């Protein structure tokens, strides 16, 4: 499905990113495996994880190159995009997947914990997407119809529903969901699509979050039955959204849990009351609950 295409996957040294990189390569794409090689909280760095995935892809007959650059920095994120173009001559697919967790309740969270998670998820996604959009825009303006860019972002149920203990991560992922739709609108006339996936999959990050770890368990089923939360369950969707066949799908957020695919409906106007004049506080108190149950919405799982 992706013969001749070139893909970048950030955070591809482990977990979901690794699965995506392997599936993209299996589908025929040449892959830039980007990973800083840090711990689950973002500390440290190592080239080994990315290099190991590159070795796996090459052992299976594919082609890949490792990229140790950080998505959080303006100039180094450009180097990630440049790596694809310099090594393989083009870029077709960008999968923004890099990230880490530093969970804490708001009243205990430090400024550094908030900023670090916003930087890797939201700013990191913007950084890479920005340089990719420039490339896709320039190719379209040059009349290169062979390049039809695909941007695939990673969001989270925590960002779509607000998970307690994750104010930094939830805010970042909610921002990425909006950014996905912005890019869908901005880049449509250049033949570029922008979509996002909200994984329901076991990874270092989900195991570090109490709620998801409880839902998914720490290990695959010991009886060998279908692993609903295996990271690779999501990867066929990454391949498909990166293909030419998905040219009419953009600005959307999907989730896959096992064999179940679901599309999220963005913020949608609900019930309304119009009294034809300015409201008073007493009138609001008397009628606002006609809009429905205004307690905390259910978590979107």
C-alpha cells in the first residue's frame, strides 16, 4: 500500500511508535525512526532504541534510518524532517507519536512538570508538523503531484475527556486534537490530510497511568487469546491513513480497541434556549437545566 513512500515516526523506539514503524515498513515505506531514547518520564537519552528498530526493519528487507533528534526543539525538529528528504529524497507521511508522562494532581504539579509534558507533546507535534507543512506546501506550489502529504497525530482519551491527575498531558493532547483539525483545514487545498489516533493500547505511558493500567493490565493474556490492548492493533490504521486510499479522510480522530474502530465527533453544539433578550442571573438559574444534565460528562471510553 505504501510502496515508494517515505514516513517519519517520532517516538518510534518502543511501544506504539515501534509498532507503527514496523507496519509502515512492511507496507513498503522507507522509515525515519526518530527516538531520543529517554525514560518513561523523559529523562536521559540513548540512540539504542531507534537503532534497534532500524535493524529490525532492515532484517525484514525494508529500509530505515535512525534519528536521535528531539522533537521539542525548533531546529532539531527540522533535522528530523530533513533526514527523510536527504536520506530518501522525499517525505510523504509524518506520524507524531513522541511523548512521556509526568502525572500529578494539579495542586501538586510543578511548573517544570507541566512545561515538560506540554513541550514534548503539543509543541513537539507542532514543531515537526510545521516543518512538514512547509515541505508539503512547497511541493504543491512546485506542481509536484507525486507528494500528497499525510500527517497523523497521537492524541489521548485523557485529552478528549479530561483525566484526573493528568492536567499537563490532558491539556497537551486536547491541544493536539484541535491542531489536527486546524491542519486539516489549512492543508486541504494542497492535497494534505491531517488525522489523529487515540490509542487504547498497552505502552510504557499507559502502564504509568493508574486508570489505564488498571483497565489494560500489565501483560498480554497468558492463555494466548487475542490481546485487545496490543500496540500493533492500531498500526494498520496508521498505514491506511498514510495511504493514497485515505485521501478523502481528514480532520478526524479515531480510536481502535482490539478489533473495534471508532470515530470521535468533535465539539458539537448541543441543546439551546433563546429568550430573545439579555439573560438575567435569576432567569439562568430558572432555566439553564433545561439544557440537560450539566454534571461532569462521562469519560469517552
